[in-house]
C-alpha cells in the first residue's frame, strides 16, 4: 500500500497553513488504507515532492501526527503508522510505574437507544439507535474494570460480537480495519462512583464499593465524535493511569 514517489505533485489549495493541509492529506491516506499499521511512510523528501511543499513543511505536518500518537518515528529508519491501541489506560501497583499485563473479555454487544448522557457526548438526538459494547478488563486473571462503549448504530452497521472477538476485543482495530476509521481520544474525565449490583458481580466487590469512573470521547482524525466510553475500575488494589 506504499505510495509511489513518482506520482505527480498534488496541489494544496486552501486557507489552512500548508503543514495542516499536509497533515490532512496524510490522514486521508491512512483512513483510505493507503498505509497500514506498522508500515513506513515515504520519506520527507518524497512527500515534499508529492505535495509540492518544502521538507520543513512536511516535517511540521508529521510532527503534529506524531504528537497525536498516529505516527511514530524510529531513529534512522523513518516515520511509521502507529499500531492501533485501545487506549483505555493502564493498571499499575501502587508506587510502581510499570503497566501490568491485562486482557480484555467481551461481555456483550447489544443494540439500544441513546440516553441523555450518551446523546450529548456523541452529538446525537436522544432516543437514536446505539450499539453498546461491554468489556471486562482482567489483571493477571483478576477482574479490574468494566468498560462500556457507545457508538451510533447507523455508523457501525454490521458490528457484532464475532468481529470484536476477531480483533481481540480491541475496538480501535475494529473501527479501522472493518469501518475505515482511525480514531483518537480526547482528554479523560474522572469522577468517583460506587459499584451497582452488576459491577459488583463482575468485579468481585461488594455493592456500593468505591469505583473510579473514567469517561472518554473519541473521534475520527477528520470527523466528529464517534465513540463514548465509560470505564469503571476497582480502587482497592491497583492504580489506574492514563
């Protein structure tokens, strides 16, 4: 899927700064499948020739995507498309800044209707059809967190448990490989919560035990919010880190 360096230069008309237009063209290439995760981009020289701009302009456009986690640089090797991570966060032991091994388990993929909070987060009308994906996070086999992710049913028509399991329950992989959408998360919002009956059963804690709630909105690189997720995790043994 690599771009040929012999293609004619593409004009970049528009009112945005040139580096921002370069960024958008690269994003379009990623979302259209021109480059896959782990694949190297053409060199800055080749991209500059392709877009008819300076290498400095290309570098500035790439810098913005590196900062967003979409691209990564490898010293002496070039710039690569970053792997698609399901960035729910990390579980750590108190005082030890080292992420623990975790696993994701699909609990449900169900159709429903948008309540007030989900509708507001996704910019939808209340009552519109939603798909809810519910997953359990385990640390060393022990339940740690429950994640509920909400997306518009019409945008992800055909989403089912089989597709999610084939991607090892990584929704970001599903969005990109199955629906051509690369997404990034906004800053998380934290609040204190307590375990209801369902969370208590899944996490192995008492009803009304304290939980940390972490809400995140994720949107496409060139589009509005498409995913709203709420993670509820135990606070008695592990530390949650974004």
